[in-house]
C-alpha cells in the first residue's frame, strides 16, 4: 500500500479511502450518494485525476462510478443506470453494479 500511495502522490492522484458496505442496501445507497458527490468535487471542482477501485472490482466501485455518471455526467444516451452500466462494461466487462441501489439513489 505504501508504494501505491507514493505512486499516486507522484502522479497527482489523491488517495482517499471511502469504504462502501454492500451488506445493507440503505447504507450502500447513502454511501453511493456521498461518494458520487465526493467524486464530482474531486474531478470537476478540484480538477484531480481519480482512480476508483474496490477489493474485488465487481460491484462497489462500478456502482459508485455508475452513480456518479448518472448524477453528474448527464449524457442523453444514458437514460437509465442500466445503460450506463452497459457502457461501463465495455471497459470493465466483469462489473456488476447494484442497479437497484443506484436507481434508489438517483
């Protein structure tokens, strides 16, 4: 972890740990909303480069990215979280974001 943090710092990438629990959907929804707001601030206000990941890379990180894209990057072709998730899968084919939680958030 130490070498990763050093790499991030050297490349102007902010390391920020934002745990998302997917055991309780209410907590996940609250965390997704706060996380999406935080991503928006880092990307669009502070102009930072952001790399989002979770331990498995299957559900939590993709759910956060889809939530962010739905709330803050309104693109006409992305009418639903499902369409945004399909787009994300073109780059990260294993992703399986919790669409029900995302729909509750947006």
